[in-house]
C-alpha cells in the first residue's frame, strides 16, 4: 500500500490593496508583484502582520489591525484603511474556503512603496497573501520545539541613560517591520545545531522567540517576559485576556532562563500561525511534559476563538 | 526667459542575473520584478552594493565585489559569481552610456529568493539597476551637508562580555543587508528638523553616517572612526589607500564628537554615489570651510579613479 499522501496545498491567493481607497483585486500568484525599486525590496522599509485563517475565519483581526496601524504610524506611513483591510481579508477568507478546509497563513504587507517626488508623501504598496501552512509548523504545534537560547547581542538604551537617548525616535521599537534578516539568521543557526527555534536573552533576562512570544505556566500563574524592545504579541495578549477571565493569574514580569528551565511547569512559544508550541528542551535541559497539557491547549485554542 | 531645465533623467536599466550561471538579461523597468514571497520582501533577507557609474565606468568594482561576496557569505547565501556580476555591470554601463553622459547609481541586489523545498538550498533572486542620481545628492556633493548626531540606540556586545556572547553568529555584523528601515527612519527624523544627514554615536564615540563613512582631516592626518559594528566603507578604504600613497597619514582611531566639532580641520561623509560631501554643521556647531577644500576634493576623486 502506498504511503498516505497529504492533499496537495492549494495555490496561494494574492490580493492587492490600493492604499488610498482604490481597488482591491486579485493578483496572480504566478506573476511578480513588486517593483525593483520598492522600499520593501531596497530597504526592508515596510510593516506586516501574520494572521491565522482557521475554519474560514481570520483570527484576532482587531488586534492585528491595531498593531498594523501602530507599526505604520511608527514608520511615518499613511494610516492603513481598516475597512479596506477587513474587506480584502474577508475576500481572501472566502476564496480560500472555496478551495480547502485547511488552516492557512494570511499575511498583510504594507511598504513605503516606490520613490515619489515628495518623500514626505509616500504611496505605499500593499497586498495580502494566503498560503498553506508549512508541514513543519503543523508538526511543531503538536510535538513542541527544541530551543537554543541566544543573547540578542545588543543592549537597547533605556530612556535618559545618555543625553539625547531619551526619545530615539528612529529606532521604531515596537513596530513590526520587514527587517527580519537577523532573526532568520538566528533560526538558521539553531537549525544547524538540530534545534527548532531560538529564545533571545539579554544577560540573564529572557526576551522573546525569533518570531514568537514566550509564556510560562506555573500553578495557576501565566507569565510573559517584561523587557524593553520586545514586540507585543497579539496571540499572547489574547491568551492572557481569555485566561484571566477563566481565573488564571496573568502577568508580564522580568524572568530568567533559570525560571524557564527549572521553575516553570511548562514553557510555550505563542505566535499567530503556529499558535502555541510547547518548549520541550532549552539548550541541554529537557523540559518535562506537564500534567495539564491538554487543558492548556484547550485554553489557548479558545482564546484564539479557533 | 524660461528657467534652465535639466535634461530629463533617462529610463532606468534593470538587468536580471540568474544566480547559477544562467542568463543575464534586461528586464523592463516598467514591469514588476519581484515575487510577493521573495525573502527580500518578506524579511529584508538579502544583500546589496551601490556603485557609482562615472564616465561610462563602474568605480571600485573589485572592492564592491569583495564586500558583496563577504555579505553573501555572512548570510549563508551561495557565493555570487564574480564573472556574471562583472558581465552584467559592463552590459549596464554600456547601455547607460548610449543614453547619457550623466553619472548614475548602479545597485546590485542579491536576495534569498522565494521559498524552496530545502531551505538550506536557497535559489537567490539577483538583479542590478541603473538609475539617474537624485538632484539632492548631486547638490550635496557640491554644497556639503548639515548633520544631526544621533545615538545609535543600542550597544553591541563585545566578545566574551557574557557567556555565549563570543560569536553571536546571527548578528551578521559587517554584512550589508537590506535591513535599512532604522537608518531610513533616522534620516527622516533629521530631515524633519531641517538637516540633511545623521552621524550615529555610541556614548561619546562617533560611529558612522546613516549610509556613509565618516572621515576627518587634520593637518596631514586622515582619520576614520574605529568602532565595533560599523560597516567597512569601500569609498573610505579607496581614499585612504590612495592618500597614504600620496604621503597622507591615514588611520582608523576611536574619535568623539568633540574631535569632529572642534579639533578636525574638516569632516566628510564618504559613500559610493555621493562620493565625498563636506559636513558644514553638526547639531548647532558650524564647521568652517577648510583652506584645502579643492585639494581634498581632487584627492577623493583621484582615489575613486573618477
């Protein structure tokens, strides 16, 4: 008997979103979309959001829209029109549902666009894509991940540490920009050593995953690292809001690797598409499977409305 | 009498370079080139070089090729084929010379490309572009620039400062990647305050410009900041090599803003296309025009073979 084969992934969907109330239309995924002089290509100058499309619906769309608009504002981009993005997302969800019942990854991208006569008046390039979720991601949802810890390698200035350092308006901390080359390099470095993911640290402090938020569970306590210069996680926020309402004690607190490796009952990486994956190993420390794994998974899924 | 009008800029030239010895061919600048899922677009995951095309010839092509290959290696990309890039650059130079005698900006871009079945075997996307030089850049070559100093906002770890921080292989310090969103934001921040450019600092230490290398002149001494985590400048290296042979004393040394503002006879920002622009003001300190400005300009131009 032949090995069972997975249904082939459906073709991606691309929908171009004109930035100032223009058309919202499908673009063939088989054709190039972006010009050679788009700021996304020449400078990584743009922002994005990744949403989970599950059972025909986009998860946490309000939260993603808020962060998308905040990122755009931090980068001095025109405000993305929420109605247009909702409309494009609904179109995409409907088209995907016609193809398959599989979950999908839905990405919004919004760039500074091509050079304009007046650089203060950018004309953004904007589109969304829907693609099948990688097998590795689906497997990690179920099986968890092995993680290397890695110093982020730089220390952000805190306010007022040095004259002029107070504002640092060009650092754009908190914006989800397209500048992920370093994070991708950290993931390749971990993969080369047989690990699946990375948790960044600063000194003893735990920061975040390469593309995810760290949370820990201990008794009835859910914790996420409190630290400067990490991206606010939409999935983590949704999980904490829901869990708090269910009686869990949820807080952001500074934490160290020792807490992750030896004090927490379980450690999870939260992100939109992979949802929650349990950390099974950090460096050479194996983390035991917690008794309440099924309960936690159910809690996380409910939080995502998924 | 009508105001004199500048000759309209010729159409850009785009030449696609297949990464593994395939075709080298023109692509219409009027059509999109890059796919929506290219790593350059989704992650800023790629490297680039910017060359000056002057009197029909690319300047410092060997130096740019070396840095291009070093950047690619740091990012675990397949080695760019030097012969192919030389051939594409010669084609581009010839095509540009048929259009105009104007200087041009020639950019090589080399990205991780679209997702492949095996992420360890990327299939890069590669092309070069030739475009007319912005009027503002031409003006700054002649008139100099007003510069704001700006703390870079983070401190890179030095080796061995913390356990595990020794290598930091994912930081890719020294690679010229497409992750320039922060530098572009710093330039916008300076422009908003009536300045033309930015010099990054760390504490008292001077680092580099947003897209240029700082050099100073004092007597017969040429200096450039010695500091960690700054990009080795091809133009600065060429200027120092040439000037050293002419009897100047050239060194990289740690320097502070005080030196730039009050000790140096003149301060310059070097980069490929703008070449050398004199810093006329740093924050609220006006820098006087040096007596030897014409001599220095001649020195810089000779160094570039331009």
